[in-house]
C-alpha cells in the first residue's frame, strides 16, 4: 500500500462525496476526494510507468511498467479535479473525457479504463 501522511476517516470521505453530489463541496472536500481516489488508483494499478496529475490537488505514479524517477515522465495523464472525480465515480467515461479535451493523456499505458471506475457511481453511500 502506498504511504499516507495520515489515515482518512471513511465518514469524512462519505460526507465529501455527499457534498459533491449536493453541489456544495468546498476545496478541502474536493482535495480529500482527489487524494483518496488517486490513492485507490495506486492500489488498483500499482507501478510507476504513468504519472496521473490532478492539479493542484495531487499526482501519483501508477501502472506496472518502466519506472519514472526524474525529468519528464514517459507517460502522463492530466485533468482537473471535477473531471477526475467524474471519471473515478463512473459518471464520465475515460474516452468521453479524452475526446472532449478535459483529459490529456500521452505516452504508453495511459488508457486507464481497465482500472475504472474507482468507486461506485456517485461515490460511496452513507447508508448501511
């Protein structure tokens, strides 16, 4: 499992998804969701061949293959937080985001459709 600075409270994640669904998510909630979904991607697609960037909230290296250590990565995926969360939640397909220009992907292994969605559509529910 990738290292984390501190454990994430599942209730906080669920509340952040709810705020996103309600359209009331604040910057801190968006940041939490982006970091959590990037962490899920790291666990689902371990490796270092693709750098996935969601500025200004985070970036991870994922997908098995050649390791990137410095300089410009061989494979980069970049998008904004709203697009990333929609893809992660299965509300927007990888190819729709790519075709619209909301997602940029260059290099080998940058098609992440095999690892998506990362959470159930609309994020985890708070219902038990």
